[in-house]
C-alpha cells in the first residue's frame, strides 16, 4: 500500500510575524458612503419618458382618420412572361411524353471482393482480439505506487523568503517619512482648428433648427405602370 507523504511546513518567520501582530498595531479606517445624485441629463430624460407615457395613456383613438387600402395589380414584365412560357412548354412536354419510346435496361449488382491488404488487416484485428480475450492475468506482477512530494529547491526557498521580507517591509513602513505634495490640475485650452470645427458644427445645427420649410417647392409624384407591347401580348396568346 502507498505511504502517506509528509505535508510541507509553513515558513517560521511568517508564522512569527502573524503571531506577534496585535489589534493596537492596526490602523482605523473610516468608510465613506457616497450616494451620487442624478445629473441634469438624467432628470430631463426621465421627465420626457414620463410625458410620453402620459400622452399615450390619454390618447383619444377617435382623433384617428379612416383610410382605405388600395390594391394594385402589377402586370408581369417580358422576362416573367418568357419564363412562364418556358415552364408551360416544359410541363406540356412532360405530360405528353410517350413512355413507349423508352428502352428496357437490366440492372447489374456488383459486390467487389476485398483486396489482399484489406484481408490481411482484418486477419490481424481478429488475432489481436483473440489474444486479448485469452490473456492470462496471472502472469501480471504486483506493483506498489509511491507518492512522492519533492521538497522545494533553493531558488524557490530564496524567492519565498524575499516575498516574506517585502511583506514585512510594507507592513512596517512609516508614513511619517513621506513628503506632502500638492497636485497640479491643468486645463488645456482647445486649439484654433478645434474652435473652428465646433463653430461650423454650431452654425450647421442653427441652420437646421431655423430652416424655413415655406421656402421648399411643391412637387408631384408620378407613378408609371408600363404596359406590355403588342408583341408580348401576341406571344402570350400563342402560348395559350
């Protein structure tokens, strides 16, 4: 049976530092709870949403006007007529086909025999299955599994020792040695190109907002429905 390996022990220096720590060495921290108020944009969007819901709830369906749907029948073009004519000719040819013109044929079923390589491969597979089925398990030898837990190398020990020393230096760091500094806040003004681009964008928005729709000219939409030519009508009649 396998023996239970000894577990690795922790670093004594790290355990000593943890055991020497006292509650008096901890620093008090004050937690600030912040509840940010919504911005002006959020309030405006919420107000617009409430107005929209209010208008939908008070909408009067009697203000709607009755409309009638107009169905328009579009005549087929030349390509559609030609395609339909070809389909009709094909259907007529299939329906009027004379089955007596077909010649009798005899179906031959072929069962090819395997080649020598396939026979040899199948033979080896059969022999392998037979040998596995007749295998004598008493010929096997008993073996014992050993679980090994290798100790860390010198490099790993030194690396862990350095990490522990860094943690101790950080825990024992004195804040009194720090110097007070004042942060400098810089507000970079935009350049001339940015000002010109923003000015053009504002002029474009003002032009769209103050656009006079009375300056537009009235236009009438003409709907054209091309009729087939006399040649197309004659071809369609001849197809019928």
